[in-house]
C-alpha cells in the first residue's frame, strides 16, 4: 500500500475545521466569498427579472413594441 500525501497539512485542516465550526452563520454563508454567490447574484437575477416582467406588462398594455 502506498500512502498518498494529503492535499493540505493536517494542522491547516484542523484550523479550518475549528473556524467553520465556530461560525454561527448558516452553513452556505461560511466562506468569505459565499455571500456574493448566495445573496448578491440571486438578488441581481430577481431584480432584473422583475424589471423585465414589469416592462413587458407595460409595453403590452400600451401597445408598444409590436412587430407588425
């Protein structure tokens, strides 16, 4: 049997485990960049989709943007 070298040293792994276990936030918001992917991007997508829906309803109700 050949022992593989770990991806990270054991000390760093234990340090990261302590950090993540001590944080009181939700599991998906524990990393420093996770707030961008879990909060900002969905809010931006929701905001832009609501804007496009409202614009489409306005255009339909006023007859703007018809093709022919």
